[in-house]
């Protein structure tokens, strides 16, 4: 199968930090279909060789395991080309169309790794010159909108040029191996399904914690905040994968229909429930990994009096027969105690304890990072004569060890899926709009609230109000156990 993969924003961070290394890994693993051309598109004048050198020089900043040797890079770079384009000039799209048509590849993937404010203009021009035929797919990177109205506007413009099945909205969390394994765990095994419901599950906790701060992205981050940056997309997508009903098939729309139903079943927020069930925080100076770090307000390009949230914890419910009354806690933040993303499914305790001194219940931990795996926490008898007869033990499945040569990174998987047209892991426009609809009352309530985010010390797990949110229901966050 021949393909052309075009990167708009070909010299941008996303392209050289994530996309090119992911493609290189795919090539290294022998997974990149042969017959591909990779075209970087950007504003400056440069030759193909200059572009290859530009990418090569930047790859030194990429994780060493993902860095090509000189020989590997030379082989990989042979399929790379560069094209200068001014995205505001209609003629430049005509030139691109000619470049694509001259070869007539089976598949053309147009990856918009640009600032999102350019999406409408680029999609419109692509449609105008006819770069939207049935073999063309367009990949859109987040952030897709700032609120419901702006997301709908982007979707309207995209839809004017591309059919829904041609528009691939990336949420790179869906490409993470743990998310694939969650689907396999739930729908490839019969074991958990009878337990996957309110009768057996006490609460579910989804945590995406980062130890990094906002780095040099202060201006972008300050316009965005943790709710838009992580909850509206990544955390809610994880929630849908946990809570969805078994789909009728592995077909992309069968899965996305079920995910949409979950989003539509989420308990809606109103002004007073935002105050009660959502905690927003902002980091102050502190210590991370033993190093002193600045507070958010002292980060570069962050306005001095910013009220932007760098932390969110919230409580919601999925209002349907399976989940009624089960709290789902979602939490994300920058400058937290460690880089840790996981989903913890806390089961109910035994109805009638016969072992003294045991208050713990079973839990299943789906670990997304730093490593990915599954832990099933059970209680086992530890020797005899002890006053506490049962001790917690865990059955650990480390996917890196179980399938050492099969590990595929998130962007690698999503790029390969974009090339082969497998849409399961891309977000449909109705899902994305529904997620915005659900977070909007939170944004509105915050815009009227004069108290602003609660401070937390960098290197901790967020403001104390986050623990109180969970404690109110008689639970604790997983790391507090
Ligand atoms: C991005 C956010 O979508 O995800 C970043 O914009 C965040 O702020 C990143 O750091 C986290 O991704 P990962 O894969 O490193 O957990």
C-alpha cells in the first residue's frame, strides 16, 4: 500500500518530538508500510536535505531508546521530503495537490500539527483544491476548541470539506497500550464482566499526575488550564473506556456509540455542584524529586495574577443502571508528587468479614505510566498466629515483560492506524462536543467565582480539598491508603 503522510507544522515541536520519532520506531519495528513518503510542510525555505538535517539535529533531544543511529536515520530520512507553504496562500495548496497527484498514492494522510486556529483555514483550502477525495484522511491534534461553541465551529468547517470517517481527532491517551489492554481485559475475558457494576464496585479513581510544570508553554497553558488540557479529553476518554457497555462489535462506530452514551449519562454539573464536587488548584513553589521548583505564577510567560488551574479533582457519576450511585473521581495536575497515570477500580468489601482486623477490599489497578500493566490486589493469609490474618498481595501483570518485542507507543499506534484507516482510537465529533457540553458549566461557574484556585505545594498530591472530596464519601485516594 503506498501512502503520503503530510505534516503541516513540519518544523514544530509536535512533529519532531513525537510524530517523527514515532514513525521512526514504526519503521524500526518493521510496522511502517513500505512505499510511504513523509512530507514536512512549513513556512521557511529549505531543501529536502536541509529539512532532514533539521530533524536529525533535534532528535538528540528525544529519548535515547527512540533515537536513530546515523545509518538508521539515513535509511529512514530517504522517504522524507520538505515543502515550503504559506498556509494563508491558496496557490500553495494547488502546488501541494499537484505534488500529491503526481504520484497518486493509495492513501493520503494530512496531519494538522499546527496551531489549532489554523485548522478552519487549512481544511477549507484543502477542500477547495480537491485534496479531500475518498483516499484522504485529515488528522486533527488537540486542543480542538476552547469551549462547545468553538469546537462546533471547527467541526462545521472540517465537515464542509471532509466526511466524518475522514476526520481523525487524536487523543493520544487512547493510543496508550494500557488503554488497549483495558478493552482486551473487559471484552476479551469473561472474568470481570459480572463484577463490573454498582453491586461490586465501590468507586473508580482516574488519576493523571505529572511532576513536570508548565515549562516554556506558560502562555498556551494559561489560556487553557488543566480542565481543558487534560479532563475534557484524556480523563473523560479513559472514563468512557472504563464505563462503556460491551459494544456489539469491534467496529469503530460500535465502540464510539457506546462511549458517547457514557458521556451523555454523566451527571450534569450546575453552579452549586461545581462548588461541591470540583476542586481546582494552582501550584506554589515546592520540591519535586528533591529539587526546588518555582510556583506557577513565577513560570515564564504566566501573567502575575493568573487564576489558571494547574490541578483539578472532581467527583461525578454515570447515571445508568450499571453505575448508578458509584462515584467516579477524576484528578489531574502539574507539579504533583510523581508522574503517575492510573485507573483504580475499588471493589466493595466482603459483606460479612470473618477475619479480624481486615478492612481492605480488592482493587484492580490499570497502570498507564510510567510503566503499563495490571495489578489485581487480593487478600491472602500470611502465616498463622498473627493478629492480622489477612495481608494484601497483588497479582502483577507487566506488559513490557509479557510482550517485550510488541510494545507500541501511543503516537506510533495512532499514526499507523491513521495510515491504515482504523478509526477505533480516534474521537468522533459528537463525543468531543458532548465532552465540551459536560465541562462547560464548570468553566462558567469558575468564571463567576471570585475565590480562584486553591494553592498547593509543588511535589504534593494537590490541595487538601482534593482528599476531602473523596473522604466525604468515606473513601481515600489510592496513594493515601
Ligand atoms: C498533553 C497536554 O495533551 O498531554 C500536556 O497538553 C500534557 O499538558 C501531556 O503534559 C501528557 O501526556 P503524557 O503522554 O506525557 O502523559
